């Protein structure tokens, strides 16, 4: 009898379901786009793009994105970062199943100073777990790559121990991804700096220390850089991922690809670079810069088409009302549609298009 392909209920996936999704990505050789969001508009655009591509998706928030979601007017920025993340998660939980796909809820870089932010979100997930048996998020991220590796892994171990109890995963960072993401990042010289390349021995150290505690994924540095810069600054060396898989496999006699890798700084990468990284066990690629641009670029043609609607409520010469053009739904919809198209492009490049494992009924 033929084995039925594993399917999951549409909506947010956590715990075992999240692991099933990660495993399916790696077995079938594709990765999921992890789209940074800052508002219901960007959440909905990401979900719409994934739905159009019949792809599952990862929705994630940076600390600044979470704060923006709650509202920049809130004075206590720490509180806003926690509340905004919770608010975004609740929005995604409420709407995701209507899109008919599986949705992973994640957060982005948290350095040492942002550990209290992560702990605030964990508290919210612990309360949710107690009430419903499920956490709010599928996974958080700690980026302690600026700390010595022993310190990095000690904090990861402490946080993962807490996450594992509520069926959550942790993404860690080893080696430094160049550039900056929302105030978290490093100014390391982009040229000729070996900190931009994770060492397979560090990956083994993380595997040894964390794999018995719970599920974790690794953002490994292989010359990738946040943001889009002119080409030629650094050399992408995805073979570092392959070497890390081999190193852990040889020591521990594991499956072919024991590690679940994350590709940061994916914006601006060529399709060849993306597919090579995916073939070495990348299941998640972060996309932020390119989807930000896609959202915003739709404004220019809209405003060129309706310039007066952004200055007058009624046409000063002809007296016609401009309401239907300045209604924020009109121009925000143009932005959403443009971002959704960019998400569809990411699904195609990552090979996730048409591969959603959400059950169709
Ligand atoms: Zn990143």
C-alpha cells in the first residue's frame, strides 16, 4: 500500500506538527520563506502570497516589528515589544486557517539585551499552553553570536529548556551574519573576516549541548549579509553548511542532514545560491528587505495616478470627491498585492510553491 503523504490542519503549526513540516521540507528539498511582518497589512499580504503559491509559510517579527505592531505611541517600549508580538500572534492564529496553508510563527534576532523580550513572550506562551495545550509561537530566535560561544550556548540551553516544556523550538545563531537587522547586528568588516563564516566545530558543539534538550535550528553564517548591498563585498560559501552536516554526521552517526539550517540575509541572493543552500539542509530563508521594498514600491505609481487625492478631499477644480482614492484601503491594497507577489516569487525560488502539506478540507 502506498504511503499517504502526511498532511496537517491548516493554520498555525507548533510542536510535533512544526517538526513534521521541517522534516518534510528537508526530505523533499525545499525551504519555507520566513517573512518579516510589522502590521496586519504585511501579515495578510504574506499569507495571501503563500496561499496563491499553495505554499506553507513562516511569519516572523523582529523586536522593532513587534513594537510597531503594538503601536509606536506606547511609551514603554519593552512592554510594546512583548504585547505587539502577542497581538500579532493572536491575529495570525485567528486568520491563518482561512488561507488553507500551514503557518509557522517565529520571532527574529534577539541579542543579549533582548533576552527579557524573549522571556516576556515565553511567559505569554506558557499561559497559553496552560489554557489550551499549545504555545502562541512555534519558535523564537536568540542571536548571541557576538558573545563567546560558551556563553552563547549556555543561554541557549537555559532558554531551550524552558521552551521545550511548552513544545516550542529555538533558532540559534553561530558566526556572524553581516549587516544589521533592526538594530541587532554587527559592524564586522565585511571583507576578509572569518567571523562571517561559521566553523563546523561550533555547530558540533551546539549539537552536543542542545540536541538532547529540545528542537533547535541553526542560523549559520556562510558569508550572508542582511539587507541588499552592491555585489562583491563578501563571498557566499554555502559549502560550510554541507561541511557542518558532515562533521556532525561523522561524529554521531546520524541521518544525512542532522541539522536544520536557516538562511539569513536572503534578500538579493541568486536562485542558484538559494538552491545550493537548500540542498545542504536549509529549511527556512528569511526575507525582509525585498518584501519591504515590494510593499512600498506600489505607492509610487498609485500616487502618480492620483496625485490630487493625497492633497484634497474634493477636486478643487471639478468638485469631485476623492474619497475612494485616499481611503487607506485603496492604496494599502496596492501595497499588499505587490508584497504578496514578491512572497510568491520567494516560494518559487525556495521550491515551496505547490508543496503545502495542509489538508484541503
Ligand atoms: Zn537575520
